[in-house]
């Protein structure tokens, strides 16, 4: 009944609107069994925490992430959260490399050590896992970090969509629905950032030397 009540997700990530608000989604999840509700609550807590780490020290962030993940017992939820953290870790590493910094000191996700060992390789030695990663190098050279983030988000979307094809009316289907819903929300945020960036570039181009008069 829960799966049937959820509005269908769009076939593609780009430009897709959220089919349901966060408030309504969490309300629908109230149909789950109490134990499954607790697992979903933990998933949302980790997603919220990962958007802006509450700890100020790298070691504290790593410790807290490990503690939060230890509370999750569903293998698929652990896989989803780890995959999302992997994407964030790779994006962080790409940005640091473009700025001439060293490997990220924050050790989260499955590929942290791999990234550190292969930091100067275009794809961090992760071509097998992220086949298109090396294609993002030209975008980074142009300073187009948002498109890099969007590209990695699309890869995560494709991965979760393939997994969702194996589940229908089950708790796993709900988990993968929430995972893809999260990526749509993130993509919308990136599009908003892209819109602001384009607007600022147009203003700068139009006003020239007067662009920063009121900044």
C-alpha cells in the first residue's frame, strides 16, 4: 500500500521536479512497520547531518559518521548512504586538486584511501567504479564545478535506478525511492546554484567595471 501511494519518480534526473514534498514523503513512511520506520528515521538523520557536518574537527566528523552508520542495520540503507558519501568525497577531492591542495584530510566513504594513493591521477584510479570520472577534468579546468557535481549525481542516480529494478513492493523499494528522491532534491539545489551563477555572470558582463559598486 505504501509503495502504491508514492507518486512515480521521473525516468531521468535532469530537470525533474520533486514528485512529493519531504513532509508528505515522511508522512507516507508512517505506514511502515515500527522497526522499518526507525531505520528510515536513521537514514534521514544521516542525510541531514551529512549536508553540513556539525563537528568542527575532521577526526570528530569521521568518528560521528562511524557512530551513525553503526546504528543502521539494513544493508541496503548502508549501501545507499555510503554511495552518497562516496560522491561527496570524490567531489571534494576534485575541488581540492583544482585549487592546488593536497588530498582531502577527511576520511569518509569507501574510496578515501584510494583517492589519497592516486590523488594525481585524473580518475583517482576509480575508472572501474566511475567510468566517466576522467571526463570531468576539462570541466574542472574551466572552473565548472557545478557540472562535475551534476555528473557524479547522475551516476549515483543511474546506480540506484538499476538497483530499484530488482525490487517492487518491499522495504528495499522504499529505501531506493527515498535515495532517488534525495538526488532529485540535490539536483534542484545545483540548478538553483547554476541559475545564480549565470545571473551573476550576466550582470558582471552587462555592468562591466560597475558590477561591484554595491557589493
